[in-house]
C-alpha cells in the first residue's frame, strides 16, 4: 500500500432521479435522511445525509440527452 501519495478523502454516490420532489420526500420522510443542500430552481441537484452516509441526487428531467445512469466520485485532497 502506498502511504506517501495522496489518500482518498471520501466517496460519493450520485443517484439519477426522474422526480426530485418525490425522491426527496421518500429519502427524508421514509428513510430519515436530511437535506444538506439543494441547487437549481427548480431543484436539479441535492445532497442528503443520514449519519455518515451522503448521497447526491441529480434530476434527469431538465437535462436534455442525459441518460438514466447513476455515478460515483472519489475525492483526493488538494495536492
């Protein structure tokens, strides 16, 4: 294991949604997540959190040509 280079700092799952309002209602009211931030008007992107788990939700409805896929991102500290 290389411990001298940059270490990964965190991992984010990005879930694509067809209906952001309905999805936020489910994650917050049914699963107990809290909204950390919202972006867009109407909301196109948001981050939710429960305990130490963070999930990003992205709405496909207002992004022409975007395919219905989910994604993941890993972050490195600033070098």
